[in-house]
C-alpha cells in the first residue's frame, strides 16, 4: 500500500480477533488470557490505574494545595419532634443551646445549633409557644413556631456574621462582600450592562 492509496475507508473494516481456534492461530488454548490468575477467569475487571498491588502513582504523589474541608460548619441537629416529646418542653418555654444540653438533646457547645421542622407522625402544628434561639432554623420550623405564637431568633454562623448576613431579615444577601463575592457582583453587573448594549470596565 502506498500513501496515495490511504483513503477514509482504510482501517474502517478491521477484522475481528478470533480466539480459541487452535494453537496455530496464535490465540488458541488460553485465548490470549494466559495461565491461571484472576485475569484468566471470566468476569474479571480492574481499573486502568491498577499497578499490580504496589503503591499507586497517585498515592505516591505528595499532597499539597488548599481545601475548604477544614472550615466546614458542623451543626448539632435537633428536630421539633424531639423537643415537643421531651418532658422539659411539654408546656413550651425557652429553647436554646443551654436548655437543650440540660435536656440531653445536645451534647455540648462545640458546634452550632440547627433546628429542623419535622413533627411527630399525625401532628401538623405546635400547641405550645417556644422562644427559640439557634444558629440556624429551617423555614418550616420557623413557620411552625411563629404560627403557634412563639419567637425565633436566628443567630447565624460565624460565616454569616463575617459576610454580614442577617438571618432574621427578609433580605439575606451578604452586606460585607468578600473578594469572591465582589468578583461575582462585578460579573453580574457587567452582564447586565452587556444586555443593555453597554461596556462595563473594571475600576483600576
């Protein structure tokens, strides 16, 4: 075959590899699988990066860089169902981290407190008033507490306070823009200006 004979059809119809057709074919007897071992058995598969059991290349590489995993916010989670079922809160009252620790529903103050709005089966509303203070309170929980005449004070987490988010306000947009949020805000304004046919240039 010459180079001028190579066309789009060249290699289009490759003859399949016929195995198990006698030793003379080169792929008979063990059909290219070799003797014994996991690879000779049916159903065998292994990852492309498997190195035969030695320490893989990825695990030999030094780890470096930055991750936000260390700054993940952990919560103590308490459901309204657990609160109303507890004898200390049968007639309502103040619900905060201290009272929940005393009741045994929260271990300690090492984490932020989050109140969820799940109720016991067959119960669709609260019958007593609660004065709840927590770092986070879900929307359904807030509605149930306020509909029963109670009060909600959502303190927010450290991240909320740094970003200037008031969790008790209807407007929960960040007031203290970080570098990343400022960049996102600028891109939003630039896209709005572009839609109007204007060009927004960054400030120097």
